[in-house]
C-alpha cells in the first residue's frame, strides 16, 4: 500500500506538470497560479470532463476529496502513432489542499513545476489523495499497466526523492496480476490515506 501512496503522491505532481482543466472545465493558463485550478468548489455535486476523451469525473469522491484537475496519459508507439491510454483525475482532501495553498498559493504553475520543495511536500506530507484512472484504450493489458507504472512512477520517484525505491515499486506492481482484465471504461482508483 505504501507504493500506492507514492503513486498517488506522484499523481499530484502529474496534475501539476500537465495541462489541466479545473473542475469547471476551463483550461488553466500556465502563468496563473496553480491554485486557480485547485480551488475548492462550493457545490459537492457535478462532474468535470477530460476534453480530449470526453471522460467524466465526479467533482467530489469519498465525501471530502475534491477534483484538482484532469489529464490524459498518451503513449507513443514506435514513433509512429500516439494512443490515448487513460484519462485521470487527481483528488485531494479539502483540508490537506488548504494547507498546501497557504504555503504555495502565490506561485505560478511554472514555479511549482520547478519547485523541489513543493514536490517534496506533496510526496512527504500525509496528504489524503486519490488518483482515478479511466481506461480509454480498448486493448490495454495488465502487463502494459504494470510496465507503465514501473517506468513512470519509478522515474518520478528517482527524480523527486533521489531514490528508486525499487522493492517498494515491485511490491505495488505485483498486485497487477495477469488474470485481471481491464477493458475500455474500467476505473482504477489509487488512494492514499493518512498514516
């Protein structure tokens, strides 16, 4: 489960480092503060849409986790074709986001992307988060998911923590067994709790 927590922490970095849509569905200008897209909406209901795929994400999950942003994972096949693999939504607990907003609310998205302190805070703080993956590629295998996590999460762990945590990552990805099927439309939630 600790690897899932690391993956969710990395999800926050993903949300910060990709072009995001806020819960109202408008794109955030990269020169505006990131918190414009991380603002907490007043309404607990409703959905937001990842614009390229049309995948809808609820604005709130688990009662207190608000949608911070949505994105799309693409994979380049042999330099010939890009495929859309999954749309993702990154959620964090209201109170946890407020704490980060107090510390980093004046920084632009560019500054946040470059801030090692911000990434360390996201990875090291006891943030309650969820990354929801909505599968959009119809021929996705669990082996591909396992490989993508090892590649993507592993490189981010090395970049932001200075360690590859290979054993931790392998324990996490071993949960993705070959007998699991993940057809288009499947949802995978990766959640991090306190403690």
